[in-house]
């Protein structure tokens, strides 16, 4: 094997160092990259709302986008008002009752030797339900700045999507431009379908939960319904998180109420898993459940809460990319890609 010259050796060292530096920079900027991905999701949401407006009204595309943005702002403002004026009080009551339930449970456990052993172990963790809730509900300056950046970035992405698509495609060799562009289009369509299906599922589960806890007689029914709807954005993990405050609140009203609450949430989960989700995924995007659970766990371990929040849409991106670039183009096997129509295959 021919020996490397000094110039060639240093050139390769510089390339390796640049690759390592790039990998480290990407790792350090993970939160920024996840924020950019969130901006893409918001941009797709604005497009979803703008399309029927453009189709059913004489408004042009840019004006339809403006109206969709105003609709989103109105919904956000209404939600904030609802939380501030009505749900906020219910949420405080839910947190108060849940804290009382934890205190009562601690008292009951302290009456037995096994319970005291369990309590001594739990005491080492210093878990405070009230402190946890305050951390979740507290909006920091960094969060506000991140939300502002996300909204502004989404507005730019929505107004000129082809510009940013073309810029991303140009990062690859010309021979790959068509394939990269087609993959980006497939990913965009799949994410739009996933978002639409997720919003439908969130609305259905939120309403079912509101009705169930209202029939059981739990206080803060609207707050619990909103919690269930929002946490539904995180598949599989979200319903478990939503059930915890409801069961704790139910315990303050007695074991029978708690049992009925558990049964109600299990029933809603069964309806979701066996009826709602299959019907939505049949026309939207279907991701293998085991794959999605592993990705949620991995994203949470690597990137924290933001990783868990974006685990499902990131799975959609990876799922579509692997199906098109590896299964279809590398292995030369036929496979269906979510959101792909006959015109995409022909292209």
C-alpha cells in the first residue's frame, strides 16, 4: 500500500476533525434542532388549516395562510383565557386534591412495617407532586423566547416552503437531487397526515375523558379532559400520564370512585387502541407500536422531555426515509409509503 504524503495526511486529519466537530456541534445543539423540527410541524399545521380556506373561499394562498395563522392565534388566546378563567381554578383544585391523596396514601402506608419501609425508600427520592406541577405549569423566559422563535420560524417556512426545500436539496450532489426532493415530499405528506390524525384523536379522547369523569362525578372534569387531550399527543405514554392525576383526585372521594375512574380510563384506552386509532391510521399514518415505544424510550433517554414530545413525528420521518431510501431503492422491494399517491410513484 502506497504511503501517504504529508499533505494528504493532513488533509485527511482535517476532514476527520471537521466531521467530529460537526457531530459534537449537532449534539450540543440538539434543543435548537428539535425546536426547528417543531417549527416545521407548526408550519405544516398552518398549511393544513389554510388548504380548506383556500379551496372553499376566493382567498389566495398567502391570505389563506394569514387567516389560518389568525385562527391558530385565536384558538391559543381562547385556550389561555379558558385556562386562566375556568380551567386554571379546576387545575389548582386537581393538584390540591392529588396532593391530599398522596398525603393520605403516605399516612396509610406508615401504619404498617412494610409501608414504613416503602416510605423510607420513597423519602430518599424527595418527589413532590406540588413541586412537579409547579415546574410543569411555570413558563420561563427561555420557554417564551423559544415559542416566539418557533412561531416566527414557522411563519417563514409556511410562506416560502419551496425556497427552504430547494436549499436543503442543494446540500446533496446533483445526481441525488431528484431522490432527496422526492423523499422530502413523502416526509412532508406523511407528517401532514400524522398531524391531522393526531389532532382528531386528541379531540376524541379529550371529549370522551371529559364525559367519563363528569359522569363519575370527579371535580375539575374540564381540566382532566384537557389534560387527556393534550397528553394524547404522546402515543401510549400520554394516556398513562393523563390517568395519574384523575386517579389521585378520585382517591380523595373514596376507593369506589377511584375504581370507577380506573375502569373508565382503561375503557377509554381500549376504545382508543381498538377503534379510534385503527380507523384513523387506516387513512393516515400507521407506525408499528413496538417501534414507536422503543423510539419514545430512546428519545427520552437521549434528549429529555423534548425528545419524548417529538418522538412520534421523528419516528414518522425515519419510517418514511427508511422505506423509500433503503427498502425500495436499495433492496429493490415494493413497499407502501405513507401519504404516497400514484403521481409520487410515477415521479
